[in-house]
């Protein structure tokens, strides 16, 4: 009888172990990423999960002869001897002198886009059309390895701070925050909405677990085609109870970002290097009140007409200001106008025109919105009424307040936005594996 042991040994030697295996025969498994055939020898680069390994074929090394099946993108098992190779700069490099190539699977066609060069040189739309193929390019895949690092850092940091990971429903009877950008869908004859954020559910879990977080997709029916909006994006959210002030949330985010950046520098160094990512140094993050930031923008920039919110150029200006003034890539802007924040936002008791809320700007672009939420039942019902909302429609949500909730707050951080600005991209689509925008739902 066959029995499962629970062990799947790794049968491919990673490049990192080559230095300990010089002159020994090892096996690697991967895709034949790039093949350069010369008259009597060939360079074959093998692409493993995270590395590119140079292999050299020559009849000198074994009796094995290259067959017609040895083509780029074939999945193969390559056996050979590890040797130290010459480098111009004198650094240590190793390669494999091929003894044998076993083709495990041969592609049926040549890729529609060249992916074996340093980067894919094609239009964004072509890159996205052929995503399952273009993502194989080392630079493309590095973007999402970095994105994995960001999520992992967020998760590890929060778990270390006593947060519980949750998953809230994405199909909801009421659109979380209302407005025009909700997707409606037919649900067995009823109209339901795709979640714009986990807001109302993560708040409900504060009296249960005190501190919760979620990393999950959210949906926004953005009708416009911009370089910073997707229709489905990954939101990294947390919500925490028993806060003394909304600044506790900003402090927690500062800690999370520090942890994430440190993790990227250490465990994601190959990808950071490949993409030439400038990982920000964070010591502390400066804060400025919305009113003061606005005054500064009005003084320094022309034609500012919207006094209730920032235009992208104002955010860009504030980003530069934070860099010059505090040498910080990040800036918290606090106390946004009450009129401009959602119904669950706590107004400042000292000045009810403004809220105990904040945005975080990274290199001059918003990546986070957060703040303290209303926890008192009567206060929440009153605010809903004042905003023309019907509290009866929010019966489930209001159970939170009705049956007792501690002072709490939280935030939502857009994963693709953060990735985009970390890597210096002009378009958020480059930071989405399979982006969904107004014109794109495939692949
Ligand atoms: P913006 O003003 O940039 O449209 P928002 O204020 O509507 O964003 P929030 O509801 O505050 O967005 O969402 C929290 C975070 O989620 C934002 O700071 C951003 O990082 C990210 N985000 C929001 N909308 C999108 C979107 N359509 N595509 C990608 N990320 C988004
Ligand atoms: Mg926002």
C-alpha cells in the first residue's frame, strides 16, 4: 500500500548551494529560459523559481548531444558539474557544465513576446494581454515577489502585535460606503454589491478579537481610466480596539512599514537589486494637519480651487516638501474635513468640522486612508441621519455599536499603490498581476 510521508524532498539544487558543490554533479529543474548556440557549444540559462542559472553545453563535457527538443521554455531536468566561472569584475560566479538534459515538457509554440531578455520590451497592453507568459520574465516576476514581501511583512508585523487575520464577505447586501463606485450584481434575483472595502465587517470584529487585519481583494467601479485606479485591488486593512487616540493607528502603520522595508532589504534583496528599487529609510514619519497643508499648497501652487480635498499636484507638492523638510518619503496628513470623510469617521470633539482621520502620502501619492471610528450608538445614528442615510438599512452594522464597542480605528492600504511607488512605476497596472480596469477583464 502506498503511504504518504508528508515529505517532498527538493530535487533541484538551488544556485545558492553551488558554492558548496564545486566539481560535484548536481541536478536542477527549471525552464530553458535562454539558449545561445555557438558552433560547438551553447549557453543555456535555466530559470528556476527565483533564480537564473547559467549552464554550458559542450561535447567536451559528456557524450550527451543537444536534441531538437531543447528549445526555450521547455521544462527540463539538467544534470551537470558545478564549476567556478570567470567574471570580468572578479566576483564569484558558478555555472553548470551540462552532462545531460531531460526534457520534461516541450512547449507547443514560441512565446508571442520575447521574455528571455533583461526585460519585456513591448507596450503595456501587449504585456498585459500575454500575462501568463510575460510574468515569466525575471523582472516582471520580481515585481510580484516584492509584492509578496510587502504582504508578508504586513502580516508578520501585525501577527506579532496580537492581530487576528480575518476574511470578510465580498458579496454584500448593502454597498459598504455607498456612492457611485459599487458593482451591482444579480444574486438569485436580488441585487447585491461587491465589497468596496471590508470596513463594516472588520469593525464588527473589534469587540470579538480587539485587533484584526485582512489582506484581500476589494472592488471599485471606477468609471474613469487613470494610471492609479484599478477596479479590483488588494486592500491591506487593519482595525484595532482600545485605542487612546487615532495616532495609535498611525504609529502602528509606521511600525508595519518599517518592518516591511526591512524585510524587503534582507529577504527580497535579489528582487530589490534586479528592479533597482529604492527602499525608503523610515525612522519616524512626520505629520501635518490638512488645514496647514492646504494653506501651504495655496501659497505655493497656482489655481487651487478645491479647498476640501487635495488635487494630485498638491499631494505631489506635499511629498516633495516632506522630503526636503524631514528627509521623509512618507507624510501623514491628518484632520481631514468631516464633509469629506465617510459616515463612520469620528469627528474631532475640539473642532467637529474636522475628523480624527488621516491619509498617508508616499512619495507624493495617497496610499492609505484611516482614522478613528465612531463607537457610540447614538452618535453613529445621529451622524447617519445628518448625512441623510437611513439607519434602518444599516441594522447589521449598527449591532456593533448597539451591543457595545470599544474606542477603535483602523486603515486601508492599497497594495498595488504601494508597490507602484516603491518601484517607481507610472502606471498601477504594472503592479497588478492580472489587472482589472475599465477596459480589461482578461487574462
Ligand atoms: P483615491 O482618492 O486615490 O481615489 P480613495 O480615497 O478613494 O483613493 P480609499 O477608499 O481611501 O481610496 O482607499 C484606501 C486606499 O486604497 C487608498 O489610499 C489607495 O491606496 C487604495 N485604493 C483606493 N482606490 C483604489 C483603486 N481604485 N485602485 C487601486 N488602489 C486603490
Ligand atoms: Mg482615501
